[in-house]
C-alpha cells in the first residue's frame, strides 16, 4: 500500500460518516460496516503477509482494552479489492474476504484455497461489576474434519481437539492459551484474557440441569448413603452430586454431627450415590466427574473410573466421559467416593448437532471487542512460528536448563540442599540445577523475600557453594503476601493488592493460618515494585532461576468461579474478569523485564505454574502443576506436554513421580528398603514395588521431556532416597540420566530450533506426519526433537506396549534403539518394554549427535561427538552451538554445522561451519557411525570412524 493511499484512507476514515454495508481502506487494512449483525464495525488488519487480525466492535466509541498477549504491529503492506457484496484484503500469502452484508469473513491461504470460513460471529452485551462490556464469540468451519491442536496444557489425554469442549480457565494443573493450530496449516489466536470456551459455548452444568435424575425410591434426585467405618449413618435423596467447592460442602454436607469432617477424621468415610439418569435428547452426551480422593463411577453397570483416578483432597480434577442416551430411557448411575477432605461433583452437557460439534468455536465471558488473528503458513510448525511473531519469540534458555533439575518440597535448611548436591557430585550423577522451594522465610513473613536465619544462616554462601560445584540454583517466589509485611503494605498503598481475601478474614494453611492475598500485576508500576522488592533480598544474591509458583493465581483454593472473581478484582485495567487468564504472563513479565535491566547480557529462566499467550517471550517454562503419583496422571502428562508445544511454549516439564502420592505409597524413606519389606507405616511390600516402578517409568519419560526435573512432596525424590543402593532401579535411573547428557548436543539443537524456527521440542505426531490420518489422535506417543519417537510405558506391570509408527512405508522407516530392528511407517506393533527400557525409535535418515557422559552440560565442551547416521533414507541435520549462557546469540554469535546424508551414495557430507562465537571449539573430533538394520543405538562404544573437523567441508563414506 502506498503512503499516499494510506493517507487518503486515514482521511476518509476520519471524515466519512458511518454508512451501513460499506468499506474503507485504512493505513493498516480495511474497515467494514456490515448491513446486519451485532458487529457494527469490522477492522481487518494485515500484520504480516500471512497473518491477518480481525477486530469487531458493537460501538466504535467503546474504549478498547489493551492486548496482554500480542506484541506485533501491522505491516502496512496489503491491497484492498472490492467485488460485488464483498471486499478482500490481500496481505500477500493470506487474504481475508469480508461480506458487506453480514460481516462474515473467509480466509484464503497462499494458494488461494479457502481454509477458514466464518459461520457466525457476534458480540453480546454483558455487565461486569456494574459496567458495560461485551461477550464475543465466533464459529468457523462447521462440519469440518480437520484436526485441531493446542489451547494450552490440559489434563484429559486429548489430542485432536476437533469435537472436544475445553474451558480456558487457569487452574493449578490446567493452562489456558487461546491459540489453536489446524492440520490445514493455519492457526487462530483468540485475543481475549477472560474465561473462554472452545467448542460448545454453553458451560457444563450439574447433571440435574439437563438430565432427569431419579433416586431409588422414585423421587427426583439420587439416593445418597453416608458410611463411617462401613456403618451406614445416613440415607437421603439429594438433587445432585454437588460438592465441587468448599462453599458447596458448607451448604450441603449433612448436618449430622457424627458425619462432620472433624468427627470423621482418621476414620473411613464412604458416600454412595445411586439412581438413574434420563434425557429427552438422544445421542452421545458429554459428562464429567470432578473428584478428589478415591472415586469409582459405574454407568449402566460398566465401571468407567475406579480408584486409579485418586487425587489429593485439596486439588480435584475432571474425568471426562461420554454416555449414549436413548430418548426417555434411563441409565443407572453408581458413584462411590471415599473422602478425606475432598470434593466431588457430576456434570453434563447436552449433545449438539454434528456440524456444530465439529467446528472451530471460541466464546468469551467478557471483553471489549471481538478480536482474533488468522495465522497462515505452509506447515503447522510455520503456524507456531507465526504465533511467536504475534505474541513474542521465546528466547533461548541457558544450556544448563536442559540438564537435570533436582527439587523437593522442600529443603528445610541450606544444609539439606547443599548435602543433596554434594551427594550427587560424590556419586558422579549428572546434575545442573537444584531448587529451593517455598517457605525458606520466617513462618509469618510470606512475601518478605527474606530467609529464616535459623535455617538459612548464609543464603549468599549457599548460592556461592552451589556455583562452586558447577551447578545452578532456582528459588521459589510467589505473588502472595501477608499483610504484616512491608512489601504488602507498599503494594497496597499504591492500590496494587487484592484486599478482599484479607477483608473476609481468610487464612491460609501455614501454622495457625495467616491472612493473605496476591498482588495485581496489570500495571507497569505494580510490576516494577514487585521486582524491586525481590532485587536486594534475592536477585543480588546471585540466584540463577526463578520459580514463580501459584500464577493462576490461586488466591484461595477450591472456591467457585463467582467467589474467585470477587477476590481478583479490581485490577489496574478494570474488572478482574476481563484479564483473569493473563496473570502469569503479566507476573513473569515483571521478573523478566527487571532481570533484563539488571543482567542484560545473561539468559534468564523462569518456571511458572500457569501460563497464557505470550508467556514464552518472558523466558518462561511451564510445568504441569501438582499432578499426582498415579499411572493415570503419568499417562495424561504426555498429551499435556505435546499440546503445550503446539501452543507455542517449547519449554515444559513435570514433577517426575507426581507431586503428591497416596498414603499407601508414603513412608519416611525408600532408600535401603527391600521389596519384601511388609512394614513401614501404611505401605506394604506390594505398594513399595508399585511406587518404585511408577517412579522408574516416570523418570524414563522425564529423560525425554523438554526439561528434566524431579520434584514432589512426601517421599523424597533424590536418586539415593527413592532407589535402594545397588538396586536395578538405581542403576536404571542413573543410566537414563546419563543418556540425557549424552543427548545434550541433540537436545540443545532442538532447543535452538524452538527459538529460530518455532519448532516444539516435544512434538505431536501430526506435526511431522500431517498426511497420516492415523497419527492425528495418538495421545501417548510423541517425537522428542525431530528424529526420536518416544512411547512411554504408563501401565503398572507392563513389559510391552502397542506402538504406532507414523508415516507410510514409502516415507518413514524406524530403527528400534534397543534392537536395531527396522519397522515401516504405518504399522502398529506390540514392542518389548522390560522395566529397564523405554520404547525408543529413530527415523531412518536421521543424523543424531551424541556426546560423552558429563557431570554438567559444559564440563567437556571440546569432547568428541558421535554422529549417528541412520541409513535407509536420505537425511540432513544442522548442529547448533553457542556459548550457552549469554545473549550474544541475538547478535548472531552462534554456529551451525550442516550434515547431509546421501543414502544411495552412502556418504555423509559435513558442510563448512556457519558463524562463530567467542570461546567456540574450532577443532573437534567427530566419530561417525553409520547404523544399519540390527545396529543398536544404545551401543555407545560401537566402532566408529573418527574424523577431525576444523570447519571445512568433509565427505565421509560408509565402509
């Protein structure tokens, strides 16, 4: 668009009265005033040649809330063309055609094919805290068969999200990122920070909202029976299973004193609900059982969930299922719950027409406009890269972040922490980072950022000693403050504290309980104060990484959405409901911006329990929250990590072994116990065996996660605590830990690719095999980097598992890393998975670099690298290197060493090195290993051809 045309457009926009069914070019795109609909003005902006923003308003005079997720600006390069009843904005590689009649938009890709078409879009007026706002919604591609991925991190083992209903509301274990990627090579970023629903815009309701519940006596509701120590104490009919929130318990729990939580503490409590459910709407209904503690669900006599879905009482979650109903025909319900202090509720959603169910839909509870981005590309990875352009490119994490992290809830003294690090170094177990979790401060001083001198007499000395042992240290920080602290009072004086929790007299769980609340990070002043308060007591001590816990924020646990909304408002941007999902992005920005000012040349690392669009630009990694040590939760971490990568956040981790564990798994220590021990608190020999196997399998998965981090409460998680000395388990944990370090050249290159190319480290199969329909829904496998297929074992006692090999026989062949057996793409096989093995496969044509075992990532920077070349297909690879700790890579201070394998000629070409950086290894030895069928990847000492590489081209021929 020329400058004169842009000036003319701006003049027209400023002087022309509003006319329905018209359009006007603007400096950034085109403005459309449709004939009909709730959207009175539609502003279509060209962001890049393949990214187009759409903003719809009901009132042009309505003040617009600033975006908390985006950083991109319109390019100003586009053309506008009218045709009949439409106007088209062409950005070059994508275009948007807008109907002048109703404002519907159709988006076209670079080939001119329509890939996203509006079925409906609207703005409904809503009132929030007495003020006028709007609730935007849009539906696209009704009846589509395409696959969708992303939307953040969720705990329901979902992969292809077409047909799924997902509420985007931050939770301890659930992360809301309103960005979805289609296998048709486009994405939609929904620019709204309020609670949003993908799929059905109607929220799930208690079962009685839509279903006819009938108790055993024929009355309305369900028969509820309450037992204490197997003695029936009460039978009554209840309208619903409705103990989801603490307020529900206070309102609805039986008043019988013998059933009070205090009276039943330490006793076995059981509640059983029985009856039937019926619907006048035939079809497949979606249902959800929310629960903590132990629960069993049977529908029509079939057990859907049993005690394997246990969760700790204070952190329940949903268990999704679908149930077919015939019109008016009842199905039986049986729910058995064993509560300690837990919660439970049953939810339901009526079936929708198939075309609506299989569409792309967003609906937000509040906002100031309809606002979304169409992101086009030639691949799904290109879409993720486009998302980074809009919301911020993830900076490179320090290389040491990809080593091993040891954590515990919690090291109670600095001596405990230093002793663990000393033990790792003495045993020569690789480790790069150790973590000081919460409560290092005096008991009544949460938010003071000071250390309890009795337990941490020399914090600076502790940090220095960690560094002396060639490791890094991360410290836990929160947005939570006690009102007796000077930090609370300073923030409060400026209007940056949420006071309501304190005003209501709500106390936390520490000691006798203390008044507390969180700060509101939605202004620059608040963020600056928060960081400044951290600087002297923590930043200046030299801590290397920042663990920002509770960034949902969980101001008070287990309250209803309505109660929480009261606690997180007002903000500096208006009602809290409008910005609730963006807390983590704003809070991490406070720390990231401050660290950049203070340490501009250093890379930074933030670990945050919640996230939102744009959080990745703040050097933030996500973790999956307080998941529990069950096989079910282990299984669900796979899809959670994959979807996080699809959502544009490449750096993700989880608590190896699960944060919390059942009482049957708990004891003071695991070290030194033999498997035939029958004592030890509540744990039996069988429990111990299962606990150790669960942790061994989870550890194997952790070694092939973007970040490898062991953490949890209760049972200690260090190698020497969780595995007996001399045991096969300990040997296997160390073997996989060493394998992680052997793979560091490959892992760090994958990390670099996430920065430069938008490439997730943990990759859903559809990302690399978009033409493979069978790969779309695989939720328990993934690619680690672009070459290694990982199939974790998530079933107790399993020594084999089924694996799908993506691709087709002509496009992919896979090497079994353990046996060297070749498997063609498109096959499903049962593969061996003995306890010491994680099913691993490498694609033919892959070039996989490995280094030696080291005690920390850069212990031996000039060590020879083994270059594994998997024959049977052509391949290429680009090895990335830089100094690993500074920001000089942003100025081009890094290198790439390109490798290319020609299978027909059996030749590997190592191209000239591109780039350079201070301190780089200029000469190194590459040990070239050409793997053929039958060659085992894990034969680390297998013969190889040594070549000396000084940066010039080398050709190596297989013998």
